[in-house]
């Protein structure tokens, strides 16, 4: 027995695809964002207490990463020199 042989009330109902696709689609983005303007206004009124401008260095982890790598290399070289002198003296 196939789907076409079943009475109309027993056939599985399929959701209308265009309606479902529109319901699941992302909402349209607004033409312009109000958030930056609102944050700027709050920053001005609170004299920088909220939404203050942060330093650019803190947002870029490259400087921090290079500093850590350099520190590890210096510590490794110092450890190597100390241990090599210790074993050479024995």
C-alpha cells in the first residue's frame, strides 16, 4: 500500500516549505546600529565610568604572546647555562 492509496486524512501532512523556510530564516539586519551611539552617550554622561575606551594593546594578544615566548627562551637559556656549568665542574 503506497501513500497515494491512503485516504486523505491518513496521509502524513507535510509542512509548507516556503513558510517554514521563512520562519527559520535569520531576521533582517537593521540598516544602522544604534548601539555605538547609545554607548557613546552613556560614556560621556558617566565621564568614562562605563564603556570607556580601552587601550588597543589589551585587545591584541600578540604583544603578550611574544613577551611570554621571550621570557621562556631566556629562562631556558639561563637554566641550560647553570646546569651545563654545574655538570662541567663535576
